């Protein structure tokens, strides 16, 4: 009999939901198994090296011996191998609940969430055969509880959406780009923007009408299904708001860029698989990825934090920029424990974390821009990671220690843009005019800016945080406001230079890609 050991970082708490006895042990499910790479990325990332997808797979792909070991384990456990991704460092397995429980020495059960959702959950740790302890680094999909939330907020009064005509302080996305001084002679031609979506969908007719109203040709949009998730629009008051916001913001700023929408399931596996496919997929190959979904850093297992960070490091070596919303619930990130928290994946040191401002204009010019802070449940995220150490590029900008733990961690956000729902973005969702804000809008706005800067260049910007922090003059500093929530009584305030509300400030451009690296 095989000796089992604990898979480090796999521990999960029991779901905060009612356990119900409806799980079928013969139900077929899919699981993603992440594998250890033979080499560390660190030296190549420090040197700023870039690789083609073929060369990346050759240097950093998982070795055949590790793949064979997991395949043999799967066969012994009566599980089928659906796909092997050497570059992605993963194997996709499929089998019955019963066989997965036996293979990983755990118990699964169904749970009923008060929101009316039934999901499969687990608690405790995953166990793996001792001979695989240095090969398997993560197992995702056994538990499929909802994991992330979109970081958008619709502007409402008395519970009703506000139409464009009744919203004197809101903007169309291209107006914001013009106010910020984004490059006016570029349109993102030849670039592809990848959008990660974990629910909702878009309607082509709505998009055609929206862009026609702006006298902009509708962008070329491709929907990519991940783990069976599809473009599935329902109602305006749903995740459709996130999907349409992302497309309409990115498409009205980078008007010639292709937009690839990766639809995944809202689980840790679905989220990870969507990001991995966007980063490593050679067919659509986005040069910049926008993520407007996340959850508090403390809600993630260590194996998930590690797996996502591997994907973001991979993106850096492939020349792909990743822009992520920093959160919409202020310094608490919506956690009701009286402490401060940051949102992940924005907390990863290998993404561009995007915070929020309130933007006010008069006569076509900016007259005020401050930290977005409407209420305790409506304010920009930002703070200091309790997991990821302070990166080199932030060592001289005065990132404070974490308020609660004293940890010297990665500070976020890096940059910011208009996010207050009242001064938000005029969009159309499921045939309905809406004004939407949130840091969800800032991530695709910055992704569009990356596409504009990338256009026509031999290099892509890729991971440029090191360069950004040495070109602080490209950002207009935001010095007023805070994200302190009443539930915590503590948080962060804007100040001269970098701060944990708006980062370096609002960019008008980004540093040009450096020379001497592998061309795209």
C-alpha cells in the first residue's frame, strides 16, 4: 500500500454553508494537477529575458519523468488523463468522485449556500503518494465552491440603475482616455487584449449599438470556452455587467485591438485554468490580459497563490502584461474581522495592480482627482500583502509594513484610474443604459493603454513594473483621500509619491519596451 503525505499548502476550511447529502459518488469531475518545474524563473525574470512559447516550453516545461509518474498514479487510481500541458506545468485528470476521494485520501460533500448555490466542498488537507511529494504542487477542482467576485459597482439611486442622461458626472471610456492624455495616434492595431471572466456574457447586438453610438467600429471579439464555461448573458444586474464593462472600456480605448474573452467557471480551478490558457495559448496569444475578479488574499490556499504566481511569472517571460483590479471594498476588502486585507490576484508582485480614483472635470479639463472612497463598501482596495515579500522595484518608494502583521510585503496598487461609480463609465448591459465604476473598470482601461503603447513595436511591454517605478513622472500623483473603512478603523491615506490607495498615480503612458530582448 502506498504511503501518503500531506500536499503542502492544500488545507481548506469547511465551507460556511449547509452540508447536504446529495453528492453522487459516481459523478464525473475534472481536476487540474499542477507539477513542479525543474528550474526557477527568478534569474531570467531579474535579467528581463523573454522567450517564445516554444522556447519557454523547452526550457521550463515539466520533465517527462514527472509527467509519467503522475500518469502512472492516475492509472492506478482509475482516473483518465485528459490533457498534459508541459509549458503550463499541469495535467488534467477526469474520473468519478469516488475515485478522486480514494486517490487523494479525502472526503467530498455537497453544500447549500444561502445564495441558492449547491457546490462540492472539502475541508482539511489533500494527501498524495509519498513518491510524488516533490512532483505535485497543487490539486484544483475537487472543491468547486464559488471563489471570486467581480470588482465592479453600478451607479444606482433608490435601487435603480442610472441612465447616461441622468448621470452628469460620468464619462464614456474614450473620454477618460482623452482626459488622461493616452496616446492619440495609436489604436492598438495588431494587439490582442485577453479578458478573464468567471460568469456572465455579452450580446453582440448590444455591443454593435454601443460602439455605433460612439462612432467606433465594433472590435473583433472571440469567446474562448474554458472547462465548459461559455458566453452566457442573462440580466443587467449580474456578472454581465463585468463582461460588458470590460469589453466596452477596452474596445473604445484600443479601438483596433482584438478582444479575446476567456470564460471560466467561478472556482479556484476555473479561474486558474482561464488564466493559464490566456497566458500560454499560442492560438490567440494576447499581449495583455485584464483581470477584474478576485477575493481577499486570506481566502486563498497557499497552493493556489503559488500556482497563480507561476502563471504570472510565465506571463512575464512570455512578454505578456497582466492588469488586475485591486478591489472595491476599501482597506478591509470586504472581510468583517476588523483587520485590513488586500485582494488577490492583485497582490501578486508580477501583475500591474490597478486602484481607483474619483474624477471630476469642468469644461473638458480635470479639476479634481482624489482617492475613490464613497463608503465602507465602496472604496478602492489597496494595502500591503501579508504573503508576498516586498519586491525589488518597490524598495525605495516607502511601502509601509502591514498594519496588522507588520510584514514587509508587496504594496498595492501600482497605478490608478477613474473608478467611483458616480463618476464612472457609460456602458450598455443587456440593452440597458448603465453607469458602472469600480477598479474593474481600471484594469481594462490600463490593458487598453498597454495595447496602445505596444502597437507597432518590436517588443511588447510585458512585465514592466521595474521600469514603471523608475519612470514615476509618467504618472500624475494623487495626494488626497484614503481607503479607511469604518469596519476596521484603519487603512491607508494618499500621500506624495507612492501610496497604498492609488499607487504611483494615474498614468498618461507607460515606459517604452526595452531593447535587447527576444522579439515577439
